[in-house]
C-alpha cells in the first residue's frame, strides 16, 4: 500500500508521465500519546511484491463458476424444488436471485477488484468495518474444515466404485441377506437398504457412536482419504492462482459433461418422466408459505458463496478494468441454470428407481449427504453398467467439491498474504505456510472422521453458514451503502469499467436501489426467520436429536464469526482521537492507500492525490500549491 511519506510522496502516473509531489515541508501534526505505537512501515518500491493476476479472463470466470457451482446445486436445490411446490419454487428463487444474490455478488466482486486486496485488507475503504473481513475468515475456516470431509467420503465411494458388483448393490454377495429379508432398523422400525447399511456402517461407523459426546475412534480408511484430499488441495494451490487457475479448466467443466450424460441416460429410463413431473409439478398454494421464500433466499445465498471471502479474493487478482457487471451476470445466471438443469439429472434417475421399487418418488427423494451417498448410489446400482455410472458420478462430486474448496482456501490465503506481504515474495515461506494451514485443517478434520464424526459434521454444517454469515453480509451491504457511500461505490465501478455502455449506468441504478433498500430488507427477513426456526426446532441427524449443549456450541460458532464486527469496530474507534462522534467519523473514512490500485489505471490524478488521512503516525496536509506545482510539472514534461 502506497503512503504519503515524510519527504516525498510516491510518484503518480498521470497521462504516462511520472510526477513527483514534493512535500518536503509539510505541516505535520503528531498524534496523541496512545496512537504513537509503532506502525507498520510502508513498503518501499524495492520491497513491494506485485500481486499475481489471472492468466486470462476465462480463468477468473471458470474459477468463480467452479466456486459457486458446488455440491449444493446437485444435492440441495432439486430437493428444495420438489419440497416447496415444484416449478412454483422458481418464482421466489429468481426473485431472491435478482434482489439479493446478484447485488451482493456484484458488491463483493467490485470491492475485491477495486481494492486489489483480500477480505481483511480491503476494508481500508472503511477501517471501522475491518471485523467483517475477520468474520469472513472465521466462516471460511469452518467451511474448509467440514467441506473437505465430503471430498474424503467421495474418495471412499470412488475407490469402492471400482468393484464389480458395487459393494452397496443387491448383486453383492454380502448384501444378499439384506435384499432377501429386509433388515429392520430397530430405532425407527423401517427397513434398511444395502446403501444405507454401507453408508452408516461401512463408511461412517455411526452405529458405533452414541452421539455428540461420544465420537469414538478415528476411522483410518476415511482419515487416509481426508489426507489425500488435503494433499491434492495443497498441490493445486501451491503456486496460487497460477496453478489453481489452470486446474479449473478441468474441474469446472467436467461436472457439466457428466450432468449432460446423466440427463441423456436418465431420459431413456422407464419411469424417468414420473420423476421429472414430481420435480416440477407446481403447487401454487406454497407461495403463501414463508418457509418457501426463506428456502429460496438461503439457497441463493449459499450456492453463490457470498460473504465467505472467496469471491472477494478471486476478484482481487483481476485486471483493474475488468467488466465486473458482465462477469456477475454470467456467473450468477450460469450458476442458477446449473441448479435447475441438475434437477433433471437427479430426478429422472430417482424416478426410475421409484418405478423399479413400485413406490412413490417422495419415498426415494432425499437431500444433502443422504441424496449423494444413499439415494443416488442406490439408483445408479440399478442401471446396466452401474460401475461406470458410479465412477462418473463420484468423479463429478469430487470436481464440484474441490473447486469450491479452492475458493474458500483462496479467501484464507489471500487474507493472510495481504496482511503479511513478505510471504508473497518468498516461495519457500509461502509453501510452508500453505502446508502448515492444510495440515492444521487435516488434524482438526480428524474429529469429523470418527465414528460419531457425522454428528459434528452436521453441527458445523448447520451453524457455520447460518445467522453469522447473514449478519456479516448485512453489515457489508449497510457499510458500503451508508458509510463508504453508495454513490462513491457506483463511481468506483464506472471507473473500473471505463468505457461504460449506456445500459451499464442504467443497471447500476437498479443495483443502487437494491443495496440501499431491497437487499438489507430481505437479509433482515432471512435473519428473523433463522432465529425463529432455531428457537422452535431441534437439530437432529436421523433419529438422533442433538442435546441442548450441542446446539449452544453451534450458536457460539455463529456468534464468534459475527462478533468480530463489533470487536474490531471498537478497536478502530479507540485508535482515533477526539470525541466519540469525531472518532466514529474518522474510522469510516478511507485510508490514503485505499486508491493505490488504480493510480496507474485512471488518468484522474486529481482524485488520487486529494488530502486524506494516512496510515502513519503523522498527518500530512497538502496545500493548493502542491496541486498547482503538479499541474505545472506535468505541462512542462509534456
């Protein structure tokens, strides 16, 4: 970050010429005693390590699409669609997309691209809100912790898929007893299928655990799968976006190939139309139900990956003049279309399974891990060439999971590398940091691959992206709209797009209305609904109901994330001087280094050198002579 020094300010490129602003005798005002702590010295031009940039715009687009199109598109959206009125669900879904999803997505991308900084450093635009960045880091840490466990399960199933017959099919000798005499689950009284037995006993070992308080021993086959998953993440991210940017060419496109193949295969099966009809049959009465609107909003929110810092970090490696509005529309609409399309791949094959078993589709439909690891594998086992279809499906799940994890990990690593830029320039230290980070996540993740690990998985999954994430995003929206200034933010976006076509400025009016009014209102609606639901409903996995202390632990996780906003706001205000009102006003003003990224990108030098507060123990006041001298020097060099 470039700062105005005590003798000479950093040079500003204006119309291609270097202009030195001599402020050799400025009026300096020493700060009061409590603020004269040793400050981080400004990086000199020699020690400054330039940020990487994407190898091309397709790398950024594919990375964002890979990050957004995750497991939720395949295992959550189709289920929500059928549960909430079939085709009718698309109405609240697209309303929520255009009033919360797209505006927040654009806000996060624009903030990262304009500031060219990660989730923490980017809040130089409003130091009071630095806690939002820390909160994003907390959420991202929790998500990375449990998300790679899903990839470990996928590895286990992928390895098991190379056996013929599949170990969870009725053709396997070990399952002949299960398929012949339906095994009954004593706790629920329902018969267990071979896929349920394989999932609960062979994979999870959950039958050996009494609950959250009794996780039991680590399941070493899963622990090895988890280790392999973290090694792959480490290798793919070793060179930052230069390596992960190339990997996404495969991981972001392969799932589309598999989905198309599954849709074509599903369409040829008997009973598939019954499944698709079940997926899309409209139930108009459901629109009056608040839960439908909450489900639509939460699905938009989680599938786009807003508020976790991944989008912000990936956008920070963009060229300054990248058209961020165009990218936002492509990624958000592409993501939601994928969710809709995935429903056909899922329900056509579930419809076939229901037809084979002679039961309604509702009996075989499921959501979350239950769909991916129980219902769908069971359906695949019924197809001719089941081994091939199973390998293809679990490869797709692996690809979907791994590039979502790239985005989350990028959020964490970018935040740390921006706070400690010396790591960025030293490949050895950077590799060591990434290795330690992955290993720490692996050790923490071992709790989730014990016999009772699924209980801890469910707890973290339920609360890590719950109310804490909504509160972080709400404050981000309010902070940019009212503290930083929505008009200034729109000007920044126009600065980046440069040759802004007429439609672009009209679209910004719509986004402005969303940021100021519609989006905060809808976020408050979601937040209220989450708190009511959290109070009224118990958390459970299968027949196991979580104890009160377990739920309290989950609430503490969410609260830890959003409390960072308050803690760091207090720190920012206490660092300033004057009355409380003065301190607050100073804490919401951008730091001088905020506009460092676009010094070389716009010719509007007057805006770049206006006197502002600086990140140093001194305040420098520029006089009119400085600006006059700059203009005169520019004219002289020209």
